């Protein structure tokens, strides 16, 4: 393992030991002293003592204490990035529980978009639980989740774009098709005019969007209509499930992933406004943290996600 030197200008109280580093990593990954203690199977005072000793050895504060949990300092992010891979690799040869437990593998930390996790992943997890896998799931946007994965806080991330650089292994996981839709009340007014008139057919219809910069809608406009989107959203809400409910309630039109709307399209609660021959597609990637395969359950989860996304 690389040496952990005291930072310039900080007085080191001694070299950190392995227990201090594994305690640090447990707190870093879980975001709280109490959660880290549960991962390690020790008391919270023991965790507090270990973290204070490590901070003394390194001469730096590692966590900012919050009303609920802790937030890592920039130095803690750097430390985690340096130690996570060698610690996990060492855990692979120290027994079935690795460094953070005995007799069972560590929980697998999986992260990704809330909508995809909730709709496509969570309903498939029962076979993993039957095999004794424990999961800790985090929802969020791709870039922050990949930053956290690089720092060792996640084992697997479902990303909406292929990660940059050569240090993160990724495989294509799933393709999501984007569809233009509205409630029946709006679809009846618009009719089939979108196919012939293009965006002009939507003039006067409110747009419901995921974000002010309209990433999904802009992508659809470029791909299908070959035009720059000029529409301003009437409603923005950072949750695609909420966008779907607003559109189904008659608030206007939107562009959403087809997988999220299949039930509503089948029931007639939502109606496609356009069915282009070449619909826009976005590929999701499954990204694995280097060194995470030291936990055999990470491989189980990875392989399961790939099989579930590509049923035979």
C-alpha cells in the first residue's frame, strides 16, 4: 500500500494503522459514524476514537460533522482515492468478510439515476438477496456519482454516459428510447400534425421538463426534427417520474424514456404524439470501481444487472 505521509504543514502524531484506515473507509462510504460502526460491527465510540486517532496521525481533519452524518473534507477525498484499491485488494485475501466483517461479504454500493433504479433495477433484486447479497443504493446524477465512485464511495454506478478516461471499466448496459407524449386531452387537439408540421404543431402547448436546460427534449429535437429547440418550459421538476405524472394530469407535453411510460401508454393515460422511424436512443453504462471485485458480491451484482438488462 502506498505510504500515507502527513500533509505539508501538519504535524503527524504517528503513522496510521490498518484499523484506523479501514474505519475511515467505512465512515467515508457510509456517510456517518453510526453507519460506519454498523458496517464494522463495532460501537460508535470505537469508531470516533479511531477517526480522531487517524486525524491526529495525519494532522488533518477528515470529516465535517453535520446535524445528520458527516461530510468528507477534500483531504479525505484524496485519502480515500489513495487507499481504497489496496485496502479492498487486501480484504480479498483476509477471509470471506474482507476487512470490514467476518463471515460475510461487505455490502455492495450501487448508484444510478433514481428513475432507472426504481423502475428497472429494484424489482429484479430478489435473486441477489436470496444469495445473501446486501445492497446500499444511492440515487443521483451521473457526474457526481462517478466522482464518488473514483473516491471509493460506490462499487458500481449506472451512468447515463460513458465515463471519460481509461481508469474506469464500463460496459454498455441498456438503451433507453425517448418518446414525445402528452395526455389524451392534448393529443386530441394536436392530432397527427407533429408528423407533418414538426414542432410547429406544438405551438401553445405547455412544456413540462426535467431541467431548465432541457437536455432530453433538446436531444429529441435535434435528432428527430433537426432543429434547435426554442421552447421555454412551463414546468420544471428534477424527477422524471414527477414529469410523467404532470403530463398525464394534462399539464402539457414532454419527452421521456419509453421504459418509464410503458404502462401509461398501454392504458391510454399517455399518448405518443410522434412515432419517428429513427427514435433517439441513449445508452446507459455500468461502471465498476477499480479494486471492487475484491468483494465477490460486486461481481454477482454486476453480472445480474447485465443479465436483467439483456434478457435472453
